[in-house]
C-alpha cells in the first residue's frame, strides 16, 4: 500500500451541496471516522483543503463514529467544497 493510500479515510461516491459551506458525501469508510474530526480533500496541486465532520449517518440513524468497511453518508463543513466533486477520496493528514 502506498503512503497516499494509507492516508485515505473515505471513498467519495456522491456529493450534495447542502448550502452554507456544508456538503453531504456518500461513500465507503476506509478508516474509522468520528464527529468533529478534520479530514482533507487534495487538489491537483496537492494542496490540502480541510473539512470538519459534523454528522455521520448510517443504518437509518445518526452516529458519533463509524468503522472502516461501512458505507455511509458524512456531512462535512469547510471552504472550497466545489472541490469535492473532483476528488475520489478524502484523507487524514
């Protein structure tokens, strides 16, 4: 596994703009994720853009955390959210 792959936290499959810098992201968890955690999207120039996890939803309910291997929806907040439509993964730096 490459160093970049080791830092992958979430595979992005679908992105929805909720408004006011908030985005719903549907996909698969590669590493455990917790509420309040900061995860990153990487630009083509490898600039790290931070997003805060403000909600996690799976199995029809809200969760404080989710373990690797599960599909879920996370809600994240941050600047430059339009970048999320161009990435395939979110990372832990």
